[in-house]
C-alpha cells in the first residue's frame, strides 16, 4: 500500500459510522452483511448507510456483491492488512521484537475460509 492509498483509507475510517460499519463487516467475516442489516445495526437510515458504504468501497476497504435483490458488503481483509502493514513497516528500526505483537494479532485475525 502506498501513502496515497493509506490516506484515502484513513480518511474513510475517520468518520464514526464508517468505522462502526467496517468493524461490523470484519466481524461478519466472508459472508458479509446486506446493506439493510448494516443500516439497522448502525442505527442509521438506508440512504445514510449507502453514502458511507460508497466511501468505504471507494477507499478499497470493502467490496460489494449482488445476491438476488440484496447487495452484500464484505470487508477487504487484504486492504485492511495492507493498511496495518503500512503503519508498521518502519516501526521496528532494526528491532523486530517491537513488531512481533502486531504480527501475532494479524495472524490470529485472518478470516477462516471453509
């Protein structure tokens, strides 16, 4: 991930509803969530959640897929991991033990595929 992509992603996450949505989608896993369910859980109107989903999708942090009459949104784990790696890439300064806890968290948070 380059700096421009990171800035776009951080900009998308710097709003309360969008941060809440991305956290919901991370928990939902690869099955994702329908836009209506996201709106209900976030306690915002469908038009409001649509606006926020569009921003998150533009940033590359989520993806959408049509299933019948619904649009299902999923977290883009690769992009989220890239964002974390972007933050951590220069942190160690020759001391890998500093980054070890972050590596352990990243490994345990990899979505399970069936």
